[in-house]
């Protein structure tokens, strides 16, 4: 009985966060603030949106609560808006299904622990960034910043649990992201010289810093290895599908970070490193 309640609870949470993620994935690349409603000047920029509420991009009708679970409403309305019958992208139910799956996998693998709360809170930002980078080849700061703050919060919580003093805690918090981003920036500069074209975007370098916050120093090699393998696989698929030579590296980085967060190795890299001393 407890297992059934556990499952129902996390399915509900997954659908709720999935709906939130579709709003993130629509708003962030269009520079519409996602967190605190909309400023007045947005209207003058041609973004006509009522504060706080999601709208149909075609007819501007404010969506009702029953429209806000894309997985169900999209299937029920056969991929069309309830009001103007304009077709709605299949990406919205796909995004929601991805979030639901990521939340359920995390809940089953991690079980009740502090890490689960942080990983689930990160899922909407990870999935939104993945779809945005694949579509627009950008990793918007408005979604990277909350992901970084969650990572820092996660490290703080773990290190406080381990009884570390604020001084070493702050050191730990800074070393890993600087090391991750610095290494990849050097590699990217070297590859750009060798290949004579831009190897990595600055967004990717920033994402490495965020991965450093979440994973700690000791998982650096593992993160590089996994994201490298995924990146090559993704590059081949990208090429086969005829989308050109330049491809976004973000999706490979995002999947690698999520997978490593589910493994026990990625508990708290820097923390146990320091405790050994
Ligand atoms: Zn509409």
C-alpha cells in the first residue's frame, strides 16, 4: 500500500513539474521571465502575455488548469488548441513525459534521502535546457542560474551534514566549478586551434562549472568520459539526420550529469576528499 501511495505521489509531482517545464522551455529562449510574472515593458516588445499565466501562443487565450497537463490535454484534444484549434507542438507532451520519467527513475533509484529532493528540483531545469539547446543551440542563463544555486545548496547541505566548518565548505564550493570550467575551457581553446572552428560554446563551459558544483572534484574524469561518449554518439546521430556539422553539446552534458547524480559515486566528491585528510 505504501508503495502504491509512493508511486501515485511521484506521478502527480512528475506531471506538475512537467507542466512547469513546458512553460520554462517556451519562455526562457524567448526571454520571457518565468519566475515572477512579466514586467510591463514585455508588452512593448511584442510579447503579449498576461502576468503569471500561460497562454496559447496562437490565439493568446489564457490557459485553464485543465489545459496545463500537456500529456493529457494534448492527447485529448488531438494536438490542437481548445479555443482556436491551432496545432500545438508535440514537444510539449514529450517534455512532460521526459520530466515524469526522470522524476520516477530518481525516486525509485534514490529512495527517501536528501539528495532526492535536490535532484527532483533540478529535473525541470535539466529537461528544459536539454530541449532548448537541441532546438535553439543556447543554454539560457535564466535556467542555468537556478541549476547552479540548487547544486550549491546540495553541496552545502551535504557538507553541513558531514560537519564541515564554513571556511572549508566555501573552498570546496569554489574549487570544483573553477576546475571543471577551467579544464574544459583550455581543452576547447586547444581544439578550436586544431580544428580551426569553434569546438565548444561558452554555455557548455558554464555547464561544466555547474556540473562541478553538483558532482565535486573526484567525479571530474567520470563526467568527462560519459559526456564525451554521449557527445560523440549524439554528433553521429546529428550528422546522419543531415543537420550539419555543428551540433549542441548541451544534451550530452545534461544526460551525463543526471545519470551520475543517480549513482552512489556522485554522493559528495570534494567532501569525502577533504574528510580523509
Ligand atoms: Zn489557441
